[in-house]
C-alpha cells in the first residue's frame, strides 16, 4: 500500500513555463493507472516515488517504510526504497547480456540463491533462448519481458512502469498486457502504471487517476470514469465524447426522467441528481451510444434530423461526423447498408445521456 | 654519430606515468563534474581547462611557485623523499600532467554525461551502490570515449615542451625529454638527431591519434 502526498514547484525559467505538482493519492494492490496528457506530471510522480526527484513537501509511505517526509527531512536514496522501475526505453544495460542484466539486479542476494532466482525468472518470462544475448540482439518483446523481470528480481514492494507500451505495435502491446496480468497474478506486487493510452487503462487498470497540470482531477475505476466523467475537462482528456451545450428544462426524480433543450430540439433524459431546472450544462454522450438511422418519415422520440458532413474510417468501425459537431460510431457492415442515405436521424437513448 | 635514444625513452616513460595519474585523478574529477551539482562547479571546470589556453611559460611559472624548493609542497616532497622534486624526471611528469589533464577531464566529463541517465537510474532502483554503479555501468558504457581521451592525453604528454623545460629543465641523460632534446639539437646545429627524433615522435603521435579516432564511438561501426 502506497500513500503519497506530494508538492513540487518548478519556477518559470527563461525557456520553460512554470509547473506545479500538488496531489495526494493511495495505491493498493493491483494496477493503479496514472492517466493524463503529456506535461501533466505523470512521470514526475513516478520519479518522486522512486527517489530521483525530491518533492518540496509532502510524505511518501510504502507499507510501513517512510520514503520521504518533508517535515522531518527524510529522503531515502533510490537504492533504499524497494521500488522497481520499468523505464520507457527499458534501460537494459546494453553492454551486458540479458542474463547479466538479471544477475546485476540479483547481486544483493546470497550467492547460492542468486543463480536459482535468475534461472527462475528466465523461465517465468520465457527468456531461455535470449538469455545469452545482448539487448540490441533480441526482440522487442524479449527486451520488455527482461526489463520487467529485472525489476521484479529484487522483490520490490511496488512496481513503477513509465509508459512501457508506448510506440509498440499491436501484437507487442497485447503481449505486454498479458505479461502484466501474469505479474499481477504471480507476484502480487502493486503496480503504478503511467500512460496516456485510454485502452491501456481499461485493459489493465483497477484504479485510475486522471492527472491534469499537476493535479488529480478524477479518480475511480476506469469504467466508472468513462461512464460519468467528473467534468468537461476530464471528458475532453478522455477524448471519447460528444460534448453539446444544452439547458435543463424539466426534472422528475420520481419517474427518473428529465427534459433537456438542445438547440431547437427537446430530448428526454434520465434524472440528473444535483441539477436544477434552467441549468446550462454540457450534454455528454459517447459516439458509440448514438443510434443513427435513415430519415424516412418524421423524427420519432429523442431523434433529431442531421446532415452528414464527413465520414472517418477507423480500423473496426466508421465514425460519422454530422453538421453541428456531433459524432456517431457505426459498424462497417451497418454503414455499408446505410451509406446511400440522403437524410439521417440521430437517436439519443435517454439512459445513455450524462450532463456535466 | 650514434643517436642517443634516452630522450625518447624518457618521454615515453613520462607520458605513461602522467597518463596513469591523469586517468586516476581526471576520471574522478570528470565524474564529479558530470554527476554532482555544487556551487562554483563551472568555475572548477574553467580552472581545469585553463592550461589549454595559457602559454606554457605561465603554467611553468605557476608550477615552480607551487612545487619549487621554497614552496610548502616542494618542502613536503623533500622531507618525504629526501631530494627536491623540481628538475627531476618526476617534475617532467607533473608538467606533462598539467598539459594533458584539461582535455582528458573535458572529454571524460562529456563521455560520462552522454551515458543515458535511465541506465544509472535503473541501477540505483536495483539497489546498486554508487561505487558499483560507476564501475559496472557508467564506466563500461563510456569506456570507448574515455580510452580515446586517454590516448589523446598520452599524445599530449609526449609532446609537452614549455612546461617541462621550465620545471624539469634540460639535463641530458636525466630530464631531457624528446621535445626538449629536439630543441637542443636544432640549437646546436645537430640536424641528423633533430630529424630522427622529429620523425619518430611524429610517427608515434600519428599512430596514437589514429587509435584514438578508431576508439571514438562516433566513428566506430556498429
């Protein structure tokens, strides 16, 4: 269990904007994802936990070990922190074979145990063939597995991963997720993973912290966050939403219904707790939850007519962009059937609507 | 007339010893400069670099003040070893050291700084002490550039003239290095000796520079 409270300020420099980090969080067993755009301070958090960066104030507690305490001046060196760190570039020592890399990490263990432990790791992480080769002579997947094995060999209390899947192609990414799931099952080491890949959050994260400009703007399970982003900022960061300004016209908690005015149209929605009639809000709905059909007759309930402005091809689906900035996703086959449509209707399913 | 090879052997011996000392001291200094933050760091770097730009006479003068028989260091040497330091071959080593140290420190600092920081950080998270980190990670990763720098330092030590002349003098058979012997030979009209020594020194320097270039990672095929 990691408990961290951190504050660090970088004054504005001649060629750099000022930056300030101020956050507090806990990370228990399982994978905690730090998600945020570049420059939000994700890596800085990892570096502070690992001991590469000294925070201005705060406190970092890992299980029962005090790693940093601003008040009493405790600041353990990285060597004494028991934190494994997997770097973005893996940082395998290029002048050593994979086995030597693992041996380097195991050197603090007793001599007899050392070899057994290294051999175990080589087997667990399927590195038998590559063990005698140097990092630049092995495949990307082997490098990746070796860097995780090397970090785990010292039996860390916490594993820190800095965008380890960035720039990997799809099969390697899938392999990496698999390895990490195995780590979670076999080693039970708590993991903090830094990423700006939303899919990765869902693949791996039990708990997700969203960082923006050095602060945590929302935390929770990925599913929950995607279901109900805390505010428009978060929704923008997640990047997967239609965000449409509108006004609440009616609220009925008894029947769990509401009416929202969106431009010239009135839509039915669920009851929005904590909102009032007349509130100007942002309607938030994921593109894949909009139902798009051909306009044959007049619009039904919660349907609005729309003019298609362009389509964007994605690997698995089509994104339809309508005038007024509404986007909807549709399966490829469905789109093939509908592509001749002259006029369109977009249906807002009431239960999928959120307001921010 | 047979050529006296003593100056050449002396030069080689002086260069070997001074390069060894320069490596021990210069690598330590370069590592500190590359990895530690402290006040006046760049002042220290500038002081180390100063010999590159000052005339040899100025450096020789400083050295005479520093290790001359009247100076505290010179006296200390005399009490320990029973004979003065100046005007011996050991003084020639000190002179060569001052001549070759700046470039060695400069290039080793750059070599240490070019080692990617994540390797050192990784070693630390794996529990490696700073000492083990240096010997097992930083130094091996920088070793080509450092060997190249050491080769250059050796070549420079071999070729020092001005500082050597001022602190070690020109005593044939004792402190007369090849560079000084060439000057002596030319002055006394001994053209054959001068030509021979010039040729040998040039060949050795050329050989060393070629080796240094091959060692430099920028040129190595990989």
